[in-house]
């Protein structure tokens, strides 16, 4: 299987990821953590990480220890932060992989340390501060005590401290300023008390673009690195480029008389003589079984009229010259037409984040 004969496939432009990372470094003037959780937002964990590290990302951010382990297996030696929960029974595994975990409250930190008994080297952790997301982390007022606790645990080595904004993708949301001022106050306190960890970070894409005071030592770039906007209220600045296209092929054309039902449960009926095209992608690949999906064929936007696990159907009225073998674009550009993940997300009533993260593992990724 290669790009000429796959049924459905993703094309990922490495140069776009490299460009977007350079752009983020220019804008932030900080180091960048490449956030590659969720199979690199559907773009492919290992290859995106390789590209990002080669382009100068000094950290890689994941959500699961398995993701970190896969990167280490593939020769990525860059510092890796697991930003969410890891079962404490896996402390030693993380330490042996040289992976940094998130310490997010006193009990969990004690448990991480307890599980390290007999370990050869300490476990690196970043302390998580809850400034308003109200998910993981200690309150900023408890941050200094938490760092002192971590410093007392010889099994743990505190190398960083971070927080996360809940509303940074809403234009000038007052909560962002409130979170930031609470975090800055803590940073000043730990500086003053001489317990400042080496790496302080707060911003994901929306904040790193729009909150100048929130950049600290490192910014955690997910969606913007892929050339996708955090939200319509916090669009990308000039010079970003989407990395991802999603394609399939037209694999059959059925000439049907009026009154024929198409697909499962005959959700669509022909009203005249119609040519119904079948293309080779379905909900097993990341299409959702909902009305309103569109694709591009021969430069024209067409409505999807039937959705199965591995195929979908379209009406070919507007593309009389369509032929079996034609390329179908689900995400990307063809001629004058384009479909973005945010277009699809709007139709599915979700975000571009969820849309691309739902692209299935079985879809082959080609890096160009
Ligand atoms: C996912 C995630 C990010 C990346 O967010 P983007 O908006 O995609 O840049 C950053 N930090 C944390 C803690 C995350 O969970």
C-alpha cells in the first residue's frame, strides 16, 4: 500500500509543521513544547514528534505514559511531559523512560514517591497549579507548600511548574486575566522564596498567540502547530499553514432510476435518473454518521447522502465528468474548493480539535 493505492489516507506536510513551529517561536520568543497527545491530533504521534523535534521543539507533551513510551521506543530522546493522570504504580516505568510526570496534589505526589522505592534514579515531575480550570492541580495559594513537599521527597525531582487556561480561546475572557494574575503571584512568591522550578509554563495555543504575559519559559503548542485555529475568536495570525489533508477515491458509480433507495435504511431516494458515486471512507475512518457532511470531487463541493463504516455515497449530478478512480477530498483543497476541520466541526457541533483527533488509527498517514 502506498499513496497511489490506499483507499483513504491522510497527507501531512512536514514543512507546514516546521513553518508553524518557527512562527510560534517568533511570536512567543520562548521554547516550544510540541503537544502530540491524541495521536498528534490525528496527524500521527511518532512522525509529528520527529518533525517537531527536528524543527527545534525542546519538549514533547503527551497525555498518556503509553504515548511517551512509544516515542522513547522510536528513538526520541527529547524531554517528555505526561500532562495528565498516570497511575502511581507506573512511577518507576516513567523514571526509567526518563519521562516527566505531572504532580497534581499532595496525596498523589506522596503516592508517586512511595511507588519509587528501590528505583535507581528519581522521577522528574512538573507541579500542576489549578488557577481556575478546576481539573487537576493545587490552588495557587497552596503552590509554594506543594513545591516544598515535593522538594522533601528524595524520590521526586521537581523540574517544572505549570497551569492551564480554561477560556483562553474566548476573546479577552476575564477568567484568563484572573488565572494569569493568580499564577504570576505564585511565580513571584516562589522566586522570592528561592524554590522556583526550572521551567515555568502556562500557555497553550490560544494564550500563546494572544496573552503576552503568559509565556514564561515555555509554551505548549497543540492546535496551532498543526496550522489549525484555536477558535474563531482566537484565529491564527498570518503565516500559519494547515498540515493535514484527508483523501479517498471514487470507487463506483451507480446509475439509478427515480425512486431507488440508497444505503442502509434507504435514507436517500433518487427523484430522477441519478448517478450515485461511492467513495472509500466511512465512519470507521473518522467520518461521522450525521447529516450535512460534504466532500470535494472535481473541484466541486458535494453533499454526502449515505454514510457506512467504510464507504459513503454522493450524488454526482454536478460533476458529469466524474470517473471511478477520481480523488475525493474530505479535508483540504482541490481547485477552488476547500474544506477545513473547522468547517466539518461546525457541522458536527464540535471543535476542530475533536474532529481531527477522531481520525482513525487505521487511516494510513503519508508524510510529504
Ligand atoms: C492539550 C493541551 C495543550 C495544547 O492545547 P492547544 O490548544 O491544542 O495548543 C496544552 N496544555 C495542556 C495541559 C493540554 O492538555
